[in-house]
C-alpha cells in the first residue's frame, strides 16, 4: 500500500454526490465525495456512517436536528437514523463505512450509485 494524498485525490474527479473509494481497511471503505445542494433522505439500517469535512460546509439534516460540519469536523450518523446530507457549493468530504453500506440505503433515486458503480481512484 502506498501513502495517499487526499487533496490530490479530490482533483481527480468533478462529479458530485458520487463517492470514490480511496482505501479499504478491515471491511471498511474510505470514500471521498464532492457535493453541492441536497442528496436524498435515506438511512442505513445496519451500518453507522462517519463523515469528515475537508472543505466547505456539510449539513447532516436529521429529522430531529441539523448537524453542521465545517472543514476539520466529523460526525457519525448512527445506523437506522434517517438523514439527508446538504452541502454548500464545492464541499469536499470523506465517509468511512462498512463495504456493505448502500449509497442511499433503501432509497433509490436518479443520483443513487450502486456498489458496482462505485469507482476506486
């Protein structure tokens, strides 16, 4: 395994809300993504989802509150909690989650990326 320059990895793509796998450790995928606007409301019944913001601002809308994350901040959305990520323009963030985690849980939309479609960069 070679070291990974995360900032460099963010330069390799322009798509939004399309996670890119950059590493795997003990069945956990390390993914990066860019976002602007909202994704979709969804939940993961069996997996927690950790978000770390590198650039911009990511709001994790929950049914009970909004969690606002700025660069350098992180939050874990506990399994079973419905959430809708919302990002300021050109927000860059990382997710660490089990490889079994579906992009938008059971919710399927035109923006959903299947496990087979997730690109490794």
